[in-house]
């Protein structure tokens, strides 16, 4: 947590404090509270599909963050079994980071969307978390893009040509 953007670049700002004290406890528990008294039955196939989709989403979410962390600790690390590639040793262009600039955010939204699907969609209320998270992370991706354009200049423009999309390849 201490190496995240919230701590390093936003100086443990209001967004992180609000998020940890209000957003996380309330929004992240909605699906659990919603199904506590429900009797939702899923077929074996639905359980397998939800499980596999969850693991894929979690791999995108955590895997992309791990790739960046490993690169920061050791620029010579391997990503997807190949030596990491970067622009001037500053911006990672291997793995998820060569496909999109914030695929970790997409993985996070998808992870919580799949969790909301465990409620059987008997209401739209459990979708509040993934929808609100999508809005928050799109805004954060925009802020991060602005900060990186300023920090890296022409190098960031070059990176944007490689990783054309912010969060969702072919869409955004």
C-alpha cells in the first residue's frame, strides 16, 4: 500500500481517506448484505463460469499490479516469461502494460462486477459497487494520464501509441 499512487503522489489525500473510511466499508459489503437472507440457487455450470471469470478478472487486476511492482524493483525482471521491455527504462511496455495503460483498473471493476453477479441480479443495488468503481477509476485514469503527460512528456506520447487504450482495449 505504501508504494501506491494514493500515498506517493496524492500525499495520503482526501480521496484515500474518504475511500478507506466510507467507500470501502459501505460499497464493498453491499453484495454480501444483499444475499444474506436470499436463497439463490446456481447451477454447477453457473458456479464454474462465475469462478473462472472471477479468476481471470483477479489475474488481470493483481497480475498487472504485480508486473509493475516487479519492474519497479528490478527493470530486468521477466514478464510473461520474457525480459521486461520499457521506454528508456522508465515506462513498462511489457505484459498488461503494453496492452493498455490501466488494465489493472479494468480487472478490479470486473472482479467486483462478478462478485455482484453472485446475488443473482435480483436487484440492481449490488451493481452499485462495480458501477461506482468504474466511474471513480475512469476519473482516476484521467488524472493519472494528465500527471504522466506532465511527468514524462514526449515519452508518454510514445507510450500512448503503444498502449492505445486507457482501461478497456478497443473501447476506452
